[in-house]
């Protein structure tokens, strides 16, 4: 089972984890990313091109399913204007064993940071806006998984 969604509203991480828990695996791993309160940041605005983004997320899920024996994968990513503390992304994986679930979940997040076409703009308290550039550490983390 693969669930891939790009949404504007919030998501219920607990409900999504519970859905994967019904698939019969012995392990469910999850990660929830939130808007950080860095400096004078008040919001983050995420944009995307729907057809490209959903295809990229499906490709990332497919790669994870090829690398690990998984019962299910959930990827939910929000777009639009998000305030500090709001949830941005959820990745969940379900497998028979914890190692596969944890590694697959980490792999998906590392790939999302570099391979998924989202554009992020930081909005500061003083009204200034700036686009977020790709971080070298994110590229390195994604590359560490190999092809």
C-alpha cells in the first residue's frame, strides 16, 4: 500500500500511523516535519507544480519499496502558507522489522529534501521574503544512500 498526498490542510499523523499498523507488520516508523522558529521567521510558504511533485513522490516511494521489504508507505506533504510549529510533512513506513521501517523512513525524508520539486519561501517578521536554497548537507544525506 502506498499513500501519496500533497495537501493544503493539516493531517492527523496518529491516524495515518494507525492505518499502516493494520497492515500486519511488526514495525511502523514515522517522521513529522514542522516549521522551525528560526530567528524572526513567522511563516514558510511552499509552492509546487502538482503533476511533477506527485510523480516525484511516487518515484521516491517506489525506490524505498525496492530497497526494503515494506507493507506500506505514506507520504503526505503540505503546500501553502504555514506558520511556526505547523506540520509540513509526514513519512511513515511499515515492515516486519524495525530496521527496514526506520531506514526506509529516513531514506524517504532524505530524498524528499532534494528530489521533490517544492519551492520554499521564508517570511520574516519585518515583512521580508526569501527563497530557501538547497543545503549541501541535504544533498550529501541523499547521496549517502547510493543509487
